[in-house]
C-alpha cells in the first residue's frame, strides 16, 4: 500500500504540474488556468453570471474570482452585464473571447490528450470516481 503522505504529495505535485503546463499553453491567449475556468463556466452557462455564482461553481473565494475577472476585463475577455440587483456584479463573454474560443479549446484538448496519453478508459474512470470520493470526504458528504 502507498503511504498516504506520498499519495497526498503526488496529488499536489500533479495538480501543480498540470496548472503550470496549462498556463504555459494559455500564455499566447493571455489566460491562466483560473481565468480559463471562468471563461469556460461562462461558455457553459451561455449567459451572464454573477461573481458569486462563479466562486461557488469553482469552489474558490470571491476575491479570487474578482482578481481573475479584472484580468479578463483588462484583456477584453468579459464585459459587464445588466443586473436587477445593483449590489450584484454580472459578466458575460466578450465578442473577442467568443471569437477565439475554438483556438483556446483546441489548445486545451491538446493539453488533455498529452496528459492522458496511454491511460486506459478504465483507469480514467477509476481515477475520476476516486477524486469524487476525496472531494466528498473533504466536504463532509456521506454517500452511505
């Protein structure tokens, strides 16, 4: 059995390496992994979203979302959207971001293809289930 300390270390090392590699691939688009996650959520929702919704979906602090959105605004990836509540800040993808999504998604697919090269579908499914169980344990979700 693998010592848990070694397993935890490997998970963190893998996560950092994945982030570093994806950030490198996104350099030409002036995006980081965190900013890419925001734009992909906007693509998924196909409309305006609040910063609170983004923070909840990504399981990160609102302040982190605010920093990512400021960068995205500066580089013309997102723009403000109208809101019924003046306290709520909503954003949508800009035309610029929409126009380069095919290129961005191709770069991401290449990243994923390289990362999962020579790993069986069975192993990927087992890994996914295991990661879900880890998240449930961290979040105190009892599925029994």
